[in-house]
C-alpha cells in the first residue's frame, strides 16, 4: 500500500486487529503464545508509529 492511499480508517483497522489478537491470546494458558501475541502487538504498534511519522514528514 502506498502511503498516499493510507487513511485513518486503515490505522483504526490496524488498531482493531491488535486488540483482536490480544483477546485471542488472553484466553490461552500457554505463556509462549501470550508472549508471541505481545510481540506481534508491539510490532504492529511500531509500524503505526512509522506510518504516522511518514505522514507528518510528508514522505
């Protein structure tokens, strides 16, 4: 996806995906799956920060 095509709806969709992922793994007793979910959520958050920085930098 090119940056100019990105909308705030896309950011909201990414955020919702994070919360769905978290809810999915919260029900698991397996600590490895919980840690995997936390890492995936962290990476999604970092990607959102990168996107926002690109928007404000005009890239």
